[in-house]
């Protein structure tokens, strides 16, 4: 299998900015300011693990006309110069008294002077990645500047993926699929769950993943009760149901899907739960067409889940968007009326409760097309697989 070329050509970023500027014109915006990792990377190609540090803020301004302007700490200048961004303004950071606010004020002052309106992402799943005090100082220093919500624009752009983005996501899904296929080779009864996690990470890296920043799961007799806690040192035992859920990464793009196994033997309740979730996923695959809403997709899967779900657990949604972040817009939930479009990359993630507080989760990754969706993850086995 060929490995996708890393990064993107300049034309990809030009197209993203062109679409953003067209949407800005429709919304009456004179620019958009972004400052979170995914948005800065989406429009610039600036990719670094340095975002793990909360010490320094990073800003990228998208004008209604012209190319982006980066206002960033000097430590990032060399890397930013390797992107398509040309106007790069830096300061020596950290500088708590003026962490880029002076430079940002200088950039935006002409807009404030003419009473312009610029956008910031304000909505669900967004955040202000700068100190609130600095934001208040910035706005106070820009009288006349109107701040609008740019969430619909950013969301609309990022939900629909380009062919190159889909290629990268498909590649990491293939890597994770091969790793899941190897699980019976390195997982066994008596193995501590924490070592199972380590073995999976090693195998995924061997298969070609850049990193495995997200790996959760659970294991217990007859079914697991929790899928977000760190792994314990408890050894796997015959009769356990094991689940592993990975968000592995290639070139900054995630996969996000899981697999379930029985260790040694499977009880009837777990087999039934697995069967219901497999069929719920089939219902999701049948429903995922352009023009369908996320609410419709939720109801299609929930209709099958209701056959066996005993509650009271409620995860709130049955899947979500996927791409540069492990979870993106939209959500397959009753509240979300987002209309599916071709080239959206989504997870289908039905789950249910059964027995004495046990849960099971099943997840696949797909891309919406003009016809039937295409699976990016290799479809899970039809029946609950048994290890050993």
C-alpha cells in the first residue's frame, strides 16, 4: 500500500482560504481570527507538537482579501516560514505583560478604526486559546471593532474533507485495521490490561502510525463497565469482554474506531449485545446518504439498539465527525440537524447497556459519498470474536 504524501500543496490552502473568504463576504465579515491548533493548521499547514504547552498563544488572521497573517512566538518562526504564510510577526515569548497582544492590536487597529466586523469561533466545541484577561485587553484596545461568531464558517469548511484529507484518514484507518487484526497474536489470558494497551501501541507504530495519542477501552467478566478510565494492572481472564478504541494519527489526521473480543469464551448476553450493535451499524451505513440529517442517522441506529438496550446509560450521541481532531462536528444526536454532504468523514458509534450495568460500544469510520458510504475502517467481524 502506498503512503500518502505528507503535507499539502499550496493550492490546497489557497482553496481553503478562497472558500473561507467567500463565506466571509456572505456574512459581512472583514476577517476571521483563529488561535487553536486545528484551525491554525487547517489554514496554514503549521504542524507541531508544541501546542502541548499552554504557555504561549498563537494567532492566525484570515483577512477578507489577501493571505493569512501569523502572529506567533519567535520560537515558531522557522517552522511557520516553511508554510505558505508569508506575513509572520513574532515576539519573544513567553511575555506575560504582552504576549503578542501589542502585535495583534497593531494588526487589527485599522479594522477597528473603520468599525469593521471580524469573526471569532464562539460556538460549541470551540475555545478561546489565550488568557481571558489578554482577550479583554485586546478588545478594550480596539474600540469600534465588532466581534461576530465565525463558528458556522469554520465548521462548514472543516466538515467537508478534500480528497487529500480523505486519503490521509483512510491511510491511518488501514493502519489501525491491520493492528486490530493482529490483536489475537499479542493478547492473551493472564496479560495485565495495561500491558495489552502497550502491546497495541507498539503494534500500531510498527504498522506505520506516527503516534497513538488516544487509546482507551475496558475489560471485565461478561462485559466492561467503563471505556474512558486508564488501564489497570488487572490480568485478563477467561470470560472477559475486552474492548480497545484507538485514535491513531498519520500526518496530523486521526482514525477513531474500536473492536471487541471475548477472552476464552463469550456469554450469551455479550454475543447478543454485539449482534445488536453490528446490525445498528448496518442501519447507520444504510442511512448515511447526502441530504440525511445527523438526527436521522441517530434514529436509524437507535431503532436497532432499542431491541436490547436496558439503560440507564446515555452517551448522548452515536458518532461524530473525524479528521484533524479525534472528534469534530457534527454529532449523531437528536439535537443535531446537520445535513450530510458528500466527503464528510464520520464515525458510526452505536452503544448500549445490558446485564448488570455492562456496556458495549461498536465503532466504524466512513466517508459519505454521492451514493453508499465507503468504509475507511475494515468492517468488524460479524460475530463477537474469541481470543484463545
